[in-house]
C-alpha cells in the first residue's frame, strides 16, 4: 500500500470539506490517504510518496510560512501536487493578467500599485458601474473582500486604506450575474473534465462560498462554458493534477473569475462519481510521471 498525505489545516470545524470521500476510491486503488495539517512542523514528508494539497484554507494568514512548508515537501522524496511552481504562480491573483494576455477573457480588472482613494473611486467611471469589488491578490474564502458603492467607498476609505496598506489588491466591477444567476465552476483532474456546479449566494449577499450561506447545484455545463474552461486550462503553463475554473456569464459568453489551483474545494459531494474520477486520474498520473 502506497501512502499519500492530504494536506489540510489544524481544524476544519467551521468549513465544508469533502476530501473524506477520496478515502475509499484511493484505498481501492492501492493508496492510503492520511490527513496532515500543513502547520505540523514535526511531519517527516519522506514518509509519503505523494502530498496532495487540499484544504489548507488558512494559508493566506501566513503565506510565507505556507510556501516554506511546500518547499520542504518538494525537497523531500515526496511528490507535491499541485507543484510548488503552480502554487507560486497561482497564489497571487496577478496570474489572471497573464492569462488575459494569452487570450483568456477575465472579469475586467485594475491592478493598483498601492491604495489611493481617488484612484479607487475613479474605478466606477472606468468600468461604468455602480458597484465595485476590492479584494487582496493573495486571499481565500472571500477574506477581506469588499463590495462597495461610491458612498460606501467614501465612508470606508480609512478602513480600506488600513486593510490594503500592506496587501496588494485588485479592483473589479461587481458582476451582477453572480447574484441573479450564480458563479459557474468546472472541475478538471489531470486535464480531463469531471463535472460542473452552479454556486449562488444567499439573499442580500454576493459571496458564493458555503461558509457564507452559498447554495450549490449540480449542472450539465453548456458548450460555451466548457469551451471557455478548456481555453483557460490550456493557457496554464503546467498541467495540474486538479483545477477548478470559475466563471460568470458576461456579454455573449463567460468571463473567468479565478483559476483555482492551490486549495479549491472540488465538491466531490455534488457528483457521486467525481471522487473516483479524481482517484483514477491521480493513480494514472503518478504511474505516468513518477512510476509510482
């Protein structure tokens, strides 16, 4: 029996996680999964053939330490999935600008060098919108994300200046379709499409995460969505073990909101065959790339 570590956090008590659904299909294919906190500095990573990053959902609180842990894993005999190179690239949402330069349509975005109230306030006219979203370039779970009108931007400028004093951030128009329709997520395992879901926020909210009251629906993705998802996946420099690409309907098609390659929920609960698809893709990839 081969051993793989499922990288998580100290406690998932306040989160919805579904990686336990991997245990049966992985075990059936000869791999024993072990849940291991990324903050446990006493772990010997050489004890595992592979470490799969899954639910370290507090990494943004100490990104340098998180990256150091991943460097330690890569320096061991264990294979890290997704790779450290992918994580370094994906951890800063500036990667979206690189994908846009490769022809991927993203949500329109401004990339301020530092917080400046006048510059942020000008975004309303720049985008021709009534609401904007400010969020850190390194973040997870919608932490420190603000949905603002002009008046709210003015009233909260001191809080915004404090929040983004030492955080690089991005400014986007609020995509109203997130509330009226939802956010689409498409899942790929080793480059192969698995399943899709639609995430909708609770009433009077814009956050689609379950922890914030978001609702999930399993869907059959329409062709235009899958075309956009395939384009986004192919624009990533390295084929990841897993990828979740999130879209919102925009114009005549779909705009990429994020390509989640570090610790996305893969929502195995929404498709009863998805955990086995992941396990099979994992085993095939390990045999193909690493002879494991």
